[in-house]
């Protein structure tokens, strides 16, 4: 069987079956699509019990040779990146594969000159500019480990991430453009670095032209260093299981976790999922609107498209700047064929009406994608009708930072494309439902907690510096299984529908957040006695953040709820970033607690979603009287 793209239902069924029946044979053949320095000695070893999973062990390679070098002969002059700047009248910059290769080599040499070695951690805190993508690839080329921190996070959040992985260098911009605003990235970095002794140098890529403070000996402008660096840099020979990157993500408890992805398995997963889910042809133009600060940007900007030799758009801006037509204007301008975005963006644009869409010629589009949260039917229909003109399949791709790449998705030419269904597992993905008691739920239709039964190449291997936490978080709830934290359903034909998180993780505008993390930030305020944060349905963001707070009654502001909300917003912006600001803050005199002292979040969630009649049994509460107060004060 040829390991080329899945083209129809039969291919899908054959591939899927083979991937589970003859796992090693299947992946050995798939891996043949890539360039290796040394072959593997085993395709896959290890299991979820011992949590020692390895793929292609013994092999050596460099992922950037697969993204760049191997295309030079056949696609050297093909455009790899079309950079669409924040300002629609700004300069579009194209990079061919040859140019991108040269830029990456230069950047690699700059990193080396700064003393960065194999295994060192390189932190990026940048806006969506080409230097970010080039820097990420340069890091991988010399065998260092990238940790990209989304440019919307605060100094405190950046510092925590730098400290956790003990990065030695951070690369930032003077400032970043984001719609009508600029973000003072260097200033925020300076603030963060007050508590980051491991950082030896800071490279600053000029973008906005903002005046910034440069510390002698520590801070360097990037451009002059790049300009004088050689365009030649041999790729480090990496072991298959050598670390490639760390990416921090939120969970139900504790600080964000630094998930570690390794080289060969991640490469094969990013490359093959991109190929099969999007089916991008040689002359097509792919555009993923995510930020490289999230996993979607890693797998479907930095790696997947380049591994497949595609041409892609990289966008610096936001969907509503200068107006709600920006995505469609750029789609027309660059003749985008494959467009991948988040439901929250679709809903936000839908609210501005169809004129912004209909003004533009979208006839180039062939495939649309959705990622990050469940897509509601209405948004799906709007996307399908107004953007896809009912002729483009919508691939609703379910996956996670932990999974490295897409796990469940309809495929073009294969799927049934039913609104809000992710439909079918990709080859190599072995999903299973488990009920609350840990019993496996077989057959269809069915519903349960979504788990994965066997290792797949793209899975994270550990949490940086805390393997025990990795085991605890994902593999202990249902021993022997990877637990995703999501609930799901299967219809009578076995098609999957992801219903959302079943833990204390909320998804706000496609940004994953732990409610505990937001509570920790709120609790930093001196007048907060206690807080509880829950998600509630929000028309545009998917979920909004609802905070119940007990405010110090002695404080002068105790009656001024508006002022309290404002102060708490500032605290959250400081501790995490603007994406975690509570949408609603309800001041309460107590929180409903069980006799063992646990907050009954079920009640808080119901009240926050406007459901006040059917709260279930509250008799076991320590303080049932507080429920009435909370109900009557609901926002
Ligand atoms: C890629 C990404 C992961 C969480 C995941 C889900 C939710 C993502 C979908 C989805 C329904 C989808 N990584 N999620 N995609 N829910 N349908 N197509 O988003 O680590 O940031 O978030 O996002 O709850 O567990 S992530």
C-alpha cells in the first residue's frame, strides 16, 4: 500500500485498520516519507503503564532538514511563507524555501554565537513575525529546545515559564503590533527578567520602532547579528527521542505544565496529520490563523506545512482589524485554498454580519478547518454557507497540546461533515470511552470520558522536570489509559462528537485556562478572602469566566462592585494576562461548601449559566443558606 494521502473512504478504512493491526509496519512505512540520518532500531516501545513510550528509537535526524533542506532541490524557489502584516497596507514579505533555509541557518549561527548548545532552552516571547518562525526552526536546527510563550501573557506568567525550564536566552520584539494596539514586549520581558537569573542574553528583533531599554552585555539587537552571520549551518544530528520543544498549557490544578515533545514522533505526527486532514496540493495556499504561542501554531504553522513543502500565509494581526473583513480580504488577496481557524473567531465575525464576507471573492477556498473548542451548529452553518459557499468540507479537528497534532477529524473526501462532529479517529488513534466509575463503554451509540488506549507518535512524553505529575495528571484516573479531560459521544454510526471538558479547565475564546489558576490570581488581591471561578456559556467566547468572590467587608470598596471588578481585572492582567480577565464578578458572603470543606462547583456552574431552579441536592452543604443569596445575586 502506498503511504500517500488518504483519498477516499476505502483508503481511510484500510489505513486505519492497518495502523492498529500492524502498528509497527504501518508507521515504519509512513516514516519512509521522511529523511533520516540513521534508521531506527525499533518503531515503538514502551507503554502507558510504565510511561516510557519511545518512537523510532535509535534513529537520528533533524526536523529542520525535513522542513527545509530536503525541499531545496525540488521546491527551492517555491514560496514557503507569505507574511501578511498587521497593517493591510503594509509590506507583504515572501520567503522561498531557499530563503527560509538561509535565514534559519543565519539565526542558528547567531544562537550558537550566544552560547546556545544542544539541549539548552530558548524562550520566545514575540508577536507573529517571520523572525519567530525562523527562530523556532533555528533552535531545532542546533538541537536546542524551544519554549514559545504567547505574547499576550503577562510578565509574571512569562517569568514563571522561563524559571520552570531554566531558559538561558529569550528572544523578543521591541514591541508587537496587534490590531490597533501595540504590545510592549521588551518592556514586559525586562520586568519578567527581574526574577529570571538563568537568562544570559536577550535578542531583540525590531518591529514597531519603539524605544526600549537595552542592558549592556545582556541585550542585543537581532538584525545586525543575523546580517553578519553565515547562511550555512549544518543541522545537529538528533536522537529520535531528543526533546524538540516545551509548551506550557493549563490544567485543572496547579501551575501551567510544560509539556515536552520529542523529535521523530512529533515530526511524523505533525507531517502526516497535516497531509491527511487538509490535503493541500502542490499549488495550494494554506492559512492557519493561530498564534505560534499555542500548539496549533506549532504543528500547523511551524512544522506541518513545511514538512509537506506547502506554501502558507503567516498573519501578524487579528481578525477584526481594521475591520471584520480582514480574514476574507487576505484570503482573496493571497488566493488561500485551505483556511484553518477557531470557532470563537467565526462567532465574532458572524456578529458583524455577512457584508464583510460577501465583499470578497472567496472562490479559491477548497477546505475549511476548525480547532480549539467545540464548534456550535450555528457557527458551523455560518462558516459553511458564507465562507465555504457550501462547497468546502469543514474539518472539525479535535486535539490537544498533549497530543501534538490532530487526533479526531473528518477528512476531505471521506467525512460526512455533520455540524459539531469531529467524526473519526486518524490512523494510529485508538479512542475509548470510560464512564465515571472507570468502566469501558463499548459500542455505539455511546457517551463517556474520552481516553486513548495506545501510544501514538505525536504524544507528549512528559512534563518538563516532573514525570510523576505527567503520570498523575493523564494516566492515573483510568490506569493504562491516557485521559484527555474531554467528554464525548458516539452516534449510532460510530461518529465522534466532542462535548467539552469534564474537569476544571475552561476554554475561553479557544484559550485553555485552569479555573484554579484564575482563582490563584484573584486571591493575590489583599481584599479577597476567597474566590471560586467557573465557566459559563458565552455567545462569542464559547465560555466566559464567572468569578464568585468573598471581599473583605471592612474594605472601603466593599459596596462598590464595579470598582471591585476593575481591581480584580488588573490583578488578573498582572498575574496571567488579559485573556484571563473575569467577565463577571459576583460578590458573595460565602461559597457553598460540603462538610469536608470542598466548594460545590456544580451549584456555582449552574447559577453562572443562568440555571437557578434545578440545583440538585443542597442538603449536604455546610452552609445551604448561602445558595439563596448566590441565586438572587446572580449576574
Ligand atoms: C488544539 C488545542 C485542548 C482542548 C481539548 C478540547 C478543546 C480542541 C476541539 C476541542 C471540541 C474540537 N489544544 N478542543 N479542539 N473541542 N472540538 N475540534 O486546542 O491544548 O489548547 O486545548 O480544546 O477541550 O481538550 S489545547
